[in-house]
């Protein structure tokens, strides 16, 4: 096992609670779904690849005995799909107690979403920004509730290029990834401020360097390095622990807006705690998505 896994266990139950997890068919998303299913929650697996989601669901069901696990189609690279998913959830679900914005893509070659956003920014930040916006009324009616945003220590790699957020002028795969993760931390911070006093808390986190599919776009030497340094990386089960912690640990409400790593509060970069920058990003995000979110 890895040398970096903070051992945290909790007997907290989630019976009668509903959890939505994006990207729940693989990696830490799947392990998060498994853990929360074991705690008795109703799990909505929001996935793009329904075939892999079906396999993951069967595995989770067999392992946990929880039959209250459903799959719903969600492609975060297409705002039409996000709206269709949110419409369905708002119709079908009586409550959403925990929304886990987990899905992500990492350091992929340059491409664009259906709406013309740079893919990493579009999926990792804008897709989740829109999804949260569309589900927020239901989440607030379900309070006490939580929104958990899976970010990364990669948020420290770069600043936000506010004048070229969409990488129109130049594209650097690592900077675009870092920027999308910085956007995650800033979004969680902004959202927490806006939701003060509503009973909805918001957290962002770094899961650790995890052995997962996220590395699939990397050069072979990077993939090799990840294998060689496996002792310093986390398994997907270990990688899911901080997400689970932010979702279930009691009495975290006072730390809403905070950033976590290894199941404990952590320090984020200076840019990630800049409220002016967070506000600018909020306005630009609303603008890009064509929404008004005060």
C-alpha cells in the first residue's frame, strides 16, 4: 500500500440520503460510489459511458448489496447533455443531499467540447459549474447538504489566464489542466460564500496522485514513472478517501469553502484563495455558459 495514505475510517451511515457522483464508472469515482453505497445511500452514477457504468454498477451491487444504485447518462463536454441530466434528476429525485463533482480529464491533446470550450476547462470546471447551478434548488431543499469538488494539487501549477481562459491563443496541456483545477478550488470557495446560512456546505480536495485511467493520455515515460513511483502513489480506494471524508465526516460545516488533502484541511495556493480572482472567474464562467447566477 502507499506510504501516503492517511488512515481514516468512519462508521457514518447515509441511509435515506441521495448522492450524485459524476464519472462514477471508473477510478476514484467508482470507489467513492462503492463506499457511499456501503453506507446505505441511494447512488446516482452520472456517466458518459453507459456500458462501463453498467459493469461498475453490477460490481458495486454485488459488493455492497445496495440495490439503490442507478445510472444516468451525463456527458460533461456537452451542455445539452448536462441540461437533460439535470431535468431528469429534478423530475425523478425527491432530494440530493450530496453532489460529488468528480469526473475529470487530464492533460489531453487539444480538443473542444460540443460548445467550443477547451476540453479540460469545459469538462473539469464549466461542466460541473453548470451542473451545480441546475441542481442547486433541489440541493438547497435537501439541506443539510454538501457539494464536493474533486480538484488537485495541480491547481498550484499555474495561474488563471483570464484573458485567454479558453486557450484560444496558445495551448499548453499541463497549464490548461492546472488552470481547470485552480478553477475547481476557486469555484468551491465562491459557492461556499454564496451559500452561507443555507445549510449547504462546499468543499474542494486533492485526492492524491492516484493510479488511474487519468494517466492514459500521457507519454510512455510519464506512465513508466507513475509505475516506478507506485509506492508514493495511491490506489483508487485510497484516492477516494478524501472525497468520502468531505462527503460524510460530521461537523465539517464550519470549514465550508475549504480545501482538503489526505482527509484533513490543507493549504491551497495563493491564487486559489484570491476572492477577487474567484469573483472574476465566476462572472466569466456565467458569461461563457450564458447563465445568470448571482
